C-alpha cells in the first residue's frame, strides 16, 4: 500500500500473466492501455501527461448493480486530481469488463480514502475478485487511519481509478530450476500463477517514479527504511562514464538503468564484514509463498573478474545462494543480472518478517570480503484457491504528515497493497467489486508478528507426544526434544519448559523477543513457540551435532581435531561479537558456556539460549546494574562482586570456553584437588607456572603448532583477567583466534612440523612482548597464510588493498 502522508492515497497494482513473448526495447510500449477515471464525466490528463477516460456513460459496465458517483468531500491540493478526486460508490456487486487483447496485463486500482456522498471512509469495506479464479482483496479497507474495522450493514465499496495495460513476460519460470529455499520442492511460475508485488526497492539509490520507469510505470523505492539494525553498509555508484550493458537475454525494461547504477555493499573493513550481515527485513502476510527477485550489477571499476567479491545469500535464515559472485556470473562489471528465489515462511497469523541477509563467503579466499545488492522485488504468490487477500494492516498511531514525503511501509507497519495477479486473458477481463454486509469483527495477535505460533496439538504431534526416546538433552529451562514439523519435512529441536524450573515466563519471553529480532549465521534460529495450556515451548532449528561440550569430554563421540575446535570457537566468537556490536543495541548473553554453543550438520557453531540475555548499557553508561545470573564456573567474578554487567562478562565466560576446548574438561570439577576445581583459576595458574601444556587434552598432544598454542593460550588468559577493563573486546578475541588458525594452517601447509612438546619459556616470553590485541582492518583469513608473522600481518592491515 503506497500511502502519501497528508494525501491518504492508495494505489493497488495488479499484473495479469499469460504465455506471450516480448521483445527487448529501451522502454516497453503496451498494446493495451486503458486509464479509467471512476466517477469522472470527461477526459482528463494526469501529472504524467496521461489521458484518463471517464466511466460515466461508459460501455465498460457489465452489471446492473446500483452505483453512484461522487467527488471527494475534501479537495486536498497535495493529492493529484486525477484520478483521486472522483469515485464510483456501490453497495451491491458491481462489475467492470474491459476488452483487451490476449497477453499479460498490469491492472492498477486507485483508492483515496475520503468522504464520498456523505459516507464515512472507515465504513468502506469490500472485496475484489478477478473473474471466478482470483480473490485480490477481501474485506479490504482503504481507510488506513481507521482504529477499528468491523462488518456492518452500512458497509460500501468505492474505487477512484482503474488502469489496465499490457506487460511483457518478466516472471515466468517453468524449466524446473526454481525451488523453495531450504528444500528441494520445485516451483513453476506459469500462466496460472497469481503474483502480488509487495515490495520493489532501488537498493542504494533514490526513489524512482512511475514516469521514470521503463514504460511499465512501476514505482521503485529507497531501501533504507528496511535495513536491519545499524549495519547500513555503504552506497556504491557507477562512474558516469560506465555504460550499463544489458545482456542479450535481458530486456532493458526489466529494471531501469538507475537501479543497476547504484548498489549497497558492506563496509570497506573486511573484519567488520566477517562479523556481521547486510540485512533487510520485510513485513509480509502469513500463509503465502513469496517470489524474491534480486537485481545485481557490479559498479566498481576494480571488480571485473571471478572470485573478487563472493558472498552468501540468506532468506529467512536459509541459504538461498551459497556463493554469489556477480562478476563471475556476468563476466565483468556494468552488466546486470537478476536471480529469483522462492520463500515459504512458517505458517502463522497476521504478518511476519521476511529476512534477506548477505554475508561474505570466505571459502575460496576472494579478494574482497564483501557483498553487494542493487535491487529487490518481492511478490506474494496465490494460494491453491486463487487467494491473494491478506488481512488489513493493524492501524498505527496518528502522526502529523509531511506531504512532501512518501510514507513507505516499514517492518511491522502497514504493508504495501501494490499487487500483481496472474491469469490467462482472452477477450474480456471481468473485474468485480463486492460490498460487505456481514456482522463480526477483526482480531489481531501481537506475538504473531514475532515468529511462528504453534498449537499444543502441533507440538505433541511433532514430538510423538513428548516421547522420551526423542529427548536430546535437559537444561535449566527444561527438556529438549527432537521433532518434525510441516508434515515431517523439517527437523526441529523443541524445548519444553519445566514448571519446577527457576527459569520461567520472563526467560521464555526474553528468548522470543531477542531471537525473533536477530539473524546471524552463528546464532541459533528460533522458528516459533507455543504458550497454550500454560505451556512454555520454544521451537528451534535442529542442530544435528548437538552441543560443543558433547564433543569434548564425557562422551562416546570421537574427540574433535584441534583445527575443528578452533573453527568452532571462531564461529561462536563471531556470534557473540555480533550480539555486542552488530545488533541495534548491545546484547549481553550472560550464559556463555559449551552447552550453549550448538553445532549444525556442517559443524557450524551457533550461540543459543538467550533466556538470560540482557540489553547492554546506553552510550552514556558503562554497565547495567542487575541481579547476578549465569552459570557457576563461567561467571564473571567482577560481575558477581559488583552486580554490574558489561559485555566483558561474556568475554570472561568465553575465555572459560576456550580453556575447555583446549583441556577437554568441565569448567568445574569438584572431584579434583581444591586448586584444580575451577578451570578459570587452574588454567591461568598453569599458564603462569609454564605448565599449561600439561593439562592440555591428551588427544591434542603433538597436534597443535607452538605458534598457534601461544596465541590461543594468550587469548584465553586475557579473557579471564579479573578486571573487565583489562579484558579484550569480543572483536579482539575473534581477531586473535583467526590469527591462531592462520598460524596453525601456515605451519601445516609449509611442512614445518608440529612439536609434541610446548616450549613454555617461549610462551612466557611472548606475554611480555606487548602485542596489542586491539586491531581492525582486513581479515587475515583472506591473505596467503604462508610465512605469516605478526609484523607481516600488521603491514597488511596498515596498507589494506583498495576497493
């Protein structure tokens, strides 16, 4: 719904699809072009110099339903006169029929909520159907400022304008190459598929008006209102001398040159990019499948070949494209390309968020750790019954409008009702509008906007009535069960709250509120929840390899090799670093431990269990004063003493995790001698005495390079320092762990060998070398690891390659 602030204007866009061919032209020229000014009595020209014909005495009516015409009661000069200042009003079914040639059509319906013929705009409630196949709008209200919607006998329907124009074949896909993201289910988009355009964005650029489009009169909007958190990246603009070169198989009207001439990418700093995503969030109707079209074009002159900028595309936390390489796809810069993906959001009520995230892919060590996007189009696909009608948006608070600005829908706000509809058109196109005279009322659920809501019956079915053989583990909140949802196609982990647990409603709500707003490769994904029958149940993505602890000690699993332990620690550090710096507000986890680091089927580490999480201090505060919570053995002693929580409390806990990974023993072991009970105390003692190698996991003896061991031990030591101000930030910890991995890989690749005995004197010497852990710049993972030394690394950071 494109609503003009101060104008209350609504435009509904429909696209009718059938099987026809199109030619590539600079601007598309429609064969059919009908602009109907409803309620008008003479030809009028709009602000784009297009002529609208009146529907008074028109031959386009094909029903005898009663109707009348009326001018708008208020003639707002900020609202275009054509077609918004007159309307046709009716209380019974009324049909327009349009003579058109075969082929695809755009149909735009124009609504201006106003008082017509003395009627109250909030009583306008009606449905729109296309023939007998498609429901475009159902119980629709154009009065976006209505605070409550109800059916009544005084309901009426109205329309200000109808536009029917031909369009080319831009969205069909019947070759079997399109499937739902995260599954193997193939999707065909053919002449029977109905699509509703809900978002069309010029990423990194300005609004593009219909008259500036490629003959299709589409509106493209600035993407900035949809960017999640503070990671807005940077805007890249093509050099004025660069020519956008459309490939032979891409018509020039697919998107304007302005879309491909601007883009949004990540920051110039690789380390920041590796620890964050470039993310957009869109509010969409539940219960529908969505087609997502992404437009790409490399606009920087120095990115012209394969493996320079490679990234992963995530849609709703599912991998849509593992290695997106725009220059590799197109063969150079200045060449547009688009990619289509189909997303099936979880079932729910009302509206929910659709997430689009980009993250650098490091697998092939590309030249730049970065991502890019030029444009986004999102289309709702019709259900099996032909339905496209979503619920009316929940009204927001009244605001004073600035008529010079266009109000675009943001996450959780009124959604766009710009739509595309598909159907086979031959001869006449019937379009019917129905008033409504039923009784009843609408209801909305606030929590449905957060994530998927499951019924208790669904949870019981997913867990086979909480079969004990499905228990994956037991935590402070309750038991975790393995389950299947969506007809057994999706594996999940289901955490059921124990009524006797000390963790209760507050932790349950915190988990939902925190995780529903966070999306990151190294954070566990919350799918939904259930709160029926006084239950507190959370549903997560299934983590095939369980917890990190399960692969370290007290387990039948094979011990993890050292390099894999390092990679898991790095992944967890990335997740925590994102919580501290990448979200809108700093989030302190407060319960970092090896049982809260989960491993998926590819051994990717994901931080979990946000029930104790706390929003960090504001910029003018250094800490959050709060009651002490956490797990013994991992608890920051400074936080325990002063009840002052900072992100350095997570750093302390993570330091204990590092020593667990190295020593393969619990954080607390009361069966040992008193001085050895706490790993957070025993490991630093051994480090200072030069005997840390004596408590290393025996499975790792002879497997860790001395250089890597030094760096890893030094990092763990600094994490568990007594005073938080002396501990490194999580970003610094991450940098040092990546450096440790580089040192390990460098020694292995160069064939220098791995010593079985650690030279602890040398390690002690390194503690006095004064190496600063606070480092920014390009990730070491992108450089050649052979012969790496700290000085070499620092020279790379001080002289980063240009973009």
